[in-house]
C-alpha cells in the first residue's frame, strides 16, 4: 500500500485557497499511482481557527469544502484529511475536531477524542470516545488526531496494523525532541508503525513545525520530512520493516531550527496578511541588529527600512555599527536625530517638573519619541513595524510602553538575551553579517550617560536562567532558591516579572519558539500577589 504525506501550509479561513492546495496534492498522488494520501489535522480550515469556530457560516464553509474534496477525489485516490464535523444530539449542535476518511465518494468520520490545552481545543470542541478504526487495502488503521490516545490503542491493539497520526503541532525548541521521541516510543511499545503527518508554516505567533515522519514498529525513523516548509513524500507501507533506518534532523539542529522558525514566522505573517515591507528602529544594539538580519532574510533586504534615531546619549560606535550592518545586508536606512524633538518636550514639560530631578521619565520620553517616528513612517508608507524586544526584557519590564514596545509583531520576543547572542553567532557562521562590535559590546539602552543594562539587571546568563525556571518550568521563589540561586536576587527578579504584567498585556504578539511564550501560552492575572 503506497501512502503519500502532504505536509502543507494553510491560511486559516481561506477555504478556496486551501481547497486548491489540497487538490493539487491529490493530483500529484494520483499521477504517482498511490493508494492513499494523508493531510494534517484541520487542513481544511487551517489551524488553529480559534473563535472563528463560533461562527456557523465558518463551519458551513468547512463542511462544504469536505463535500467538494469528496467529489474531486472520486475514482482517484483515498484520502485522510483533518477538518471539523458538526453533529446534532438532542437538538444541540456539537462541534468536533475530526478526520475524514474518503474513498470512492464514501466518507467515514473519526472524531478527536483526546484534547490537550494546546490552542484551547476544549473551548471549541466536544469529545466522544470512538474506536478510531478504518479498514483499507486489507489493513486495520487507527486514526489518531493530535495527541495519541493510548487507551484507545490498547483496546484495539490486536487488530491494528498501522497508526496514522494527524497533527498541527507548533514548534517549541525545548519540546521538539521530546515530542518526536514520545511517538517513536509508542510505536515500539505497541509494536505498530506510525505515520505522523503535521502542518507547516506560521499562523500569527504560532509556528507549525512540519517534520512529518514515518517510523517502523521498532520505533525507528524510516522517513522524515522538511521542517518549517511544505513537503510531499510517499512510502510503500508494506516494506516499512525492511526500510533503511535514518537519524532525525532534530538532534544537532537546535539553533538552526530556531532560526528557521523565526524566518517562517516573519515570512508567513507578512504573506498571509498581505503585507510586503517592514520598518524597524535600528539602535546599534544586538536585538535590533538581529531583527534586521532576520527580516532581511525573510522578506528581502530591499523590503526592510531601518531607522536610526540618535540622541545626545547615543555613542558614535552605535551609529557606525548600524551603518555597517545595513551596508552588509544591502538594506535601506534613514537617520532622524531626536535631540531637538526631545528638547522641545523638555521645554514644554519643564514648568510642570520644577524642582524634580531627571529620572526614568526622561529616559522613557526618548523611547516614546522614537516610537512616534516609527509609527508615523509605518502609517505613511504602509510598512509594518517590527518590534525588537527580547524575552528577558519583556519578562522584567525593561521596555517602554508606546515607545520601544511598539510594533505589530515581536520577532525575538520569545528569545532570551542569551539566545539572541547565540543566534547572532549562528547568522555569522559563514562570515560577518552582524558586525562583531555589536555582539561583543556591553548592552545598553543609551538613554542616559554611560548607561549599561547591567546597571539595572544582573548578568543575562544569571537572569535568563532564573527566568527560565520561573516561566518555562513554573517554579516559585522557594523552588528556584533551592536550586542554588541567590534568594535576594531571585526575589528581586520575580518582583520585576510580577510588576511588568501590565506591559505584557499591551505588547505586540511575538513569534513563539518555546514551550511558554508570553501571550496565550502564559495567562497570569493582571492583579495578583507574587509567587
């Protein structure tokens, strides 16, 4: 039995575009004389559809697409594809995340029977335990949607020849290897080969990882598809146990995967939203330099405008480093000094600030002036403003609302500062793109004379380690202190995290590359006591 895997990148709600993409893959499989083609979870709609699933017209369009696909594939090839299913029970309309098994115009529906917290599936879909079995070409196949349901497999294990797992799993650098290993271990445990079909591409802040694969009944990989890209592959499942075992791409590609995920996130955010050009503030620091390098790669350097906005506190090397970077990339830039604007603000505010010493107010004013200039350029020319804040800064509130926190999408908002440096080094792996001085100089917001980040924050290696334990590992002050971190320092950091919650509520959504990004992943009450 020859089975195709169509790993595709869908646009949520683009039923016509998704239909065309699906039928092109059907034609490719048909011309290759294959028996069955498998598509990812929620392929018909795009995943996650979130609150669009509350609209009956959206569900109607999804079901209409199933009917059109059923008719299109008639007498061509059998299909397994993810979508939504609506069922009436006692007068109530219930919605299910479902898989459709389509063969010769006949349709069998398998409902997802195990929901996780990912993308709030519980909010939209009902569950109803079913056997999940289909029968095709003399084989009994268990269709598993999303997380594989062990209990369902155990009930029917003696019958099952093959497991087909439809998913739309988002990328998280700290989970990706565990996710794959879990499926390999299940194949070995149940002694059944598994086809794992996943979506690719990005949907707003979520990056779907791709990386569909097939493993034999010993839990060994025999096929692995591209990550973060569309791909098409086919395999004769009858020969799976004799096939050559391969090594996973995941093992040695951690930083390269983060790089690919961010490029995918930027590219799809612009493409799917209908935008082409970006603008960002280029400070001479490592964060904005990294964002520019990523955006230039994703969109083309000619489509990214950098704005240098020096103040009286900006160092000469920051301007020189920025100019060297835009030259290396071949992107456009403009320079708008902010000192005269800042002086006008100071003059207008001085009657109200009599007797008060300069403090963070004057620093934030500079950031907000820069934000105004960037938003004006974005409005005038239709360029989308990229936010350049990192996760370390967002965690402790080291950013100015309506200033450097402006932007439509946060490119590196799910990267800790230490990861920012690591990714800069990766981008420079074949030659200097980001000037070395940007990477090696002490980080500074340059909002007052001789300012350095270390004046306000501990060294980033320590800060990031504590933040990781608190955010990704859900550890409290006591638990982090028991790991050997200084209790007084940890207390100060967690207090900063707590006090910055209101900023994160208003910050740009960030491309998610970890298991716990700020935004929908981490919903801490805005007003609360500390942990």
